[in-house]
């Protein structure tokens, strides 16, 4: 399984946003089993990007 085009576009937008705020990306991972992309910047800043490309913060309700 590969990331979707929507996920690729979202990754570029999210990584650009993080770099604009001088945030380090400590971990970037694509989970082939779930199809999710996980971006870890710090304990307070974790982002997931599902197949539809609509990203959200991991600990957001």
C-alpha cells in the first residue's frame, strides 16, 4: 500500500507549516497496515494524516 495523492499534498502543507514555525520533525512514518501517516514533532505536537488527506492533531477530540 502506498500513500494517496491527498496524503502527499497534505504532508507537503503540514511540513511546510511546521518549518515556517521552526518546528523540528522528529518522526515521519507511513503505517502500511492502517494507511495513516504520523508526524511527531514533540509530546505536545503530533499529527496524523488519513487516506483522505484531512490532517488533524492526534490528541484533538
